[in-house]
């Protein structure tokens, strides 16, 4: 079992280990869009934010590669019941495959371009059924579907609808899948090069739905509508991560807009804003990745990243009530974009594994047993 540090309160920062030397300036690999805002106050030290948290040692941190610009991980179980992780690498237009138990880099997938099997600035990633991986391509304005474990390209879709896609969530629906994609389209840039958020009335297409099914042995996709609240309270100004909980008819969507107040907005699976936000009093940097630990009895926790530069703060919220359940940081993991939680685990992680992007250069892994012990969470039967 990996050791877990005692509870730390950030206001008592003299007791905490020094942050790693890496900073936003060292990891700014061609940032664009919503990332432009990550160069100023957003990256202030978590020690200045005074967020109570525990420290949980990473199970592993993959060997960094400075030019990759790693964004989002997702995992699957291979034929031997071992976890594997795939992560998007935006700057090299590839996917990176890691051993989910050790963090060893196994291979890369794809080449730059727009043909089937090629990638252009891959961002959000999601696996499903240990058979398929869906990848958002920001600069190709589309989603691509690959088979697992061979990464055979099967389908590209949505290029006629999406303008600036970032994240996605995939669920089974009938004999196929529903794919919900966040679209962070903007209205140009101002004189300082900052993105101009569209008027509220134009934010009704922040999320788009697609239905993916097989027809005569071929995968096909069709648009299934769009949604986005246009009220002052419920609109998503800056979007990326989205994740759903079918049992509670719930979508959580990260609102990354700092002036509005970064947080998670609660929508229904039908795409309606519920009027409730999550973490408004907890986030201090920027809401980013979202994952869900589901327990057999219907309980569980949402785990979501607060993107500080020195070390990411991961907030936990009760699956049912959405009340804050605690926060943790790793020993080194920082500047996290996407996250992924595999609640099934394997022999190395028998109660689940939590994966997070790290400083744009690698992926980190946490053992759920260590997170649960540090935050004194009740047992979660799966």
C-alpha cells in the first residue's frame, strides 16, 4: 500500500513540501483557446488558495515528454485483465498508450492529418466496453472512433456540426452509443488576443449529441440534437469536460470561465440546466477534468480537478447529494486537464485506479485505496 500523508491545511503551508519546479511557462506547448487564460492568476500556487486537503502519493508518474502536450487519459482492461491507458497528445497529433499498472510508455497511435486514422490536435478521450475509444480532434473539428486494443480506425463523424470541440462523454444506448461533445466555439478575439465569449443567446449549442450504430457491419453516426442553457445562471461560457451519471439522470459540465465563476453546472441527461451548481465555493483555479466513482448501492463520489500550476487539487463531491466530500493533491501532479477513473481496477489496483494528466507532459496514477484512506471515505462495493 502506498503511504498517505497526513491532513494538511494550505494556510499552514510551511509544513508542506515545496512544489515541483515545473510551471506554466515551461509546459506551454502551443496553448490556445481556453488555455490562453492559464498564464496569469489562474496558475497561482495552491498554497495561496487555502483549500483544506490531504496529500496522496501517486502510484506512478509516467516518464515526461516535454513536447507531447498530454491532455486527457482513459483506460480499458486488456485480454489479460490488466489496465491500459490511452492519452491524447495535442502537440504531436497522436495518442499515447501506457501500461496502466506501471506507467510505462508502450506505443503511440496516429500521424498528423485529416484522413481516417490520422489526428489533428486530439483532446478529449473516452473508452467504453473495453472495445472502443472515441477521440475529439479539435483542429479537424470531429470525433474519431477506434477499436481496442488494435486502434483500428473505424469512423470519423461530426465535422459538419462541430466548430471547436474539446471534451466528450460516451454511454451505451440501444445497440450502439450516444456521444455528447462539448463545443467551445468563440466569437473571435479581442485586441489582446483573448477569446470573446458569444452572447448568451448563442450558447445553445455548447453540447452536441450524436448516435453511433452499426449498419450492415459498418459503424455510422448521425446528429441527435444540441443543447445549452442561455440564461445568465445556467449558460456555459467556456466549456471542455462533461461527464454523466445515468442512475441519477445527471450531467456535470465544467464551467471554466473565471470572470463568471468556475464550477460544475448540473444538467439533466435531457440537456436541461437544473439550477444547481457544484463546487462554487471550492474551486479556486479552474474546473477541468471530471470522473465518477460508482458504488453498487448507488453511492459514490465525483472526482474533479482544480487546475493549479504547482499541484492540482482534486475535489470530491457526493454522487447523490453533490455535497463536497473532501479534497486531495498528489505529491507532484499539477496543471491537470483531463482525468479518468476506472472503478473496476485490476490486480494492481483492486479497488480502482484514478488517472490524471500531469503538467502537459505525462499521466499520473492514484490507487483508490489511498484516496479513500486519506479522506476516510466509506467502503465502496462494486
